[in-house]
C-alpha cells in the first residue's frame, strides 16, 4: 500500500504504518479494533500503539472500557516529523563540524555507458547555481535540452559552443550559442560541461558506447574551461580579422603559432574555425 510504504520511508515500521492508517480511517479505536482493521496480530498491537504515541503519530485517552487511540492528523504529523528532522540535522551538522578531515585531492570518476553519462549530466546541470560552460554536438544537445532550458530559466548563465557549426538551430543548444567548426575528427562526439567553474563532466560518445569522466579536480576543470573559452576566442578573432591576420603577426609570432599547429599552420586553423555554416 502506497501510504504505508511512504510512512516506512519516514522511519515507521511496517506494523506502525499499518496501525496508523487504521487509526486515521477510524474515529477512535481500542487495541482489538486497531489490530483487526490493520490486519495485525493482537499480541503485538499495544507495543505498536505505544510507539505511535511516542512518535506523536497517535494520542491515547482513557475510557471506562479501557484505553482508546486516535491518529494525529496527517498534516500535523508531517509538521512534527519535519521539525524533528530539522533538529536532528542541526545536531548532526554541529557534531560533524568538529571533525578534522584531512584534505584530499578531488577524485576523478570514470563513467561508462550513455545511461550513466546522462544521469551524471542531469545531476550536474540541476545543481548548477551560476554559470555553465558547454561544448556539445547535436545528439547530446538534444538529450540535455530540457535540463539546460530549466537551468537557464532559473537564472544560470549558459555559454554554449556548438562544435558542429550547425547551419540551422536544432533547438538543443541553450543560452548564448556560438557555432564554430570544432567537431573532433573521426566518429566520436565530444561533450564538455563545466559547472560554476568547480565541476566538470567530459564525454566521448559514438553510436555504440559513451566513455566519460566527472571531477572537481581544479586543474582538469580549468583545462576544460580554458578549452571552451579559448576556442571561442580564437574563432571570434578569426571571424573578425580574417585575412588581416597575415599582416598583423610578426615573423617570429607567425613561426611560433605555426609550430603549435603543424598540420596546416595557425592561420589555416583559425580560418577553419571561423568558417560560416554550410
């Protein structure tokens, strides 16, 4: 029964939950009537009823025929439980604050499979408070669109790098959207999420598998943030200056930059980033 399961999640035993439901559905019951209506053994009913009284879930009153019991109204019961849990959490918080926990380097968690990746992405996006940097391709953008839209609606500032330079909006990307040619070569798709400059989720996905990692390790978070920001900066500069770059760079600067992009040189790379969608 759904009500008894809900009460059990709040700490009631099964017998306590069933007895409370029986009391709540009757005006006032004695032990025999409660056991009958709840389907409980008569031998166990009085300890169960006394436990409900101690919890504040029931009240006991005496009559000439013996003790009878009534249920606390559900609204009052929930208020009582909520107040008790707040007190418990406050006590636990004070106690735990006295612990001296050694500093640890934040762990890096490896994730495998699309389901695990999407579950962690959902958790990260829902817990983002201020800023979210995103580098993404259409399949993952579509899968995360609703979550990203909810984050934007609650005030999270989202900066999205569409890595496929989509010529038309797919509806998946959210926030401030920048479309540039940065899709990785091969069949794998990339997805980067950096939340509040403190947490990062990165994934490489293809049709058959998804491999991802989740971390709060500052160095890796900063590297992911820098990749998204610097990619946007380079592509924006390439679009703004175009061929003018040739005359702006000194010979020494050109040599250094070309050495960093040995395949076709720096200017070819930056022009490719800034290409208009086809």
